[in-house]
C-alpha cells in the first residue's frame, strides 16, 4: 500500500500540474482592449481602453453622441489591465447585448469575449472596474469623435436610445 501511494502521488501531482498549466495557458493571453457599456436612463454610456494611457468615453443620446477622454496614470493603467484580465475567467455570454440593470463588457485578447454583470449583485472584480472608471471619469475632457471606438470584430455599436 505504501508503494502505491508513492507511485500515485507523483502521477496525481503531474496530472494536477498539467491541468493548471492548461487552464493558465488558456486565459493568460494578453488583453488588447475592452469596452464596457450600459444603458443609464436613456443614455448609452460606454468606456473603452486599449491600455496605452487613455480611457475614452462615449455617451449616446437620442439626438447626439458625445466623446470624452481621461488620461490614466501608469498605476491606473496597470490596475485596469489586471482587472480586465481577471474578468476573462468569469462566465461569458454568447453575444454583446445591453440590458437594463447592468453593464456589458467586450474583451478582446486572443479572441473576443462578452460578459454581463448586474449592478445589484456585481462581482468584487466588476465593482473594482466600475470604481476605477468612475474615479478616472472625474478628469475627463471633451474629445472629437472617436472613429474606431467600436472597432472590435463582430461587435456593433448599440443603437442610439429612442426618446
């Protein structure tokens, strides 16, 4: 019996190590960009980051669209990338759709993934993402139209809200 345990233990450890390596390899691809969007009282509010040093905002009203930007510190940029990378292990949804009561995420890395969240019961990771985006939004400035805001393959901008 002792011999079996000795033989099984390395096999079990090898198996567990292989599983960990496979799961880590699947989710460790670097996040290229993300968009978070929500419908807030008839205004579609979106934020986008490609992790350079800027967070872009788009607010869609029934009759117009306004753009803003805010510069991220290096620490904020790194933190945001880590939070979005962490989002990749959460449950995905099949397509990007806005629903009342929570934001929708689009994350592009090795592929494009979609996530939905609830404002009433957000994950701690989503709370941290929303807190960071809100903190940075206090520094936002007007910006010209961002032509490539919705440039992620397979993702269309939400339609402007109807009055």
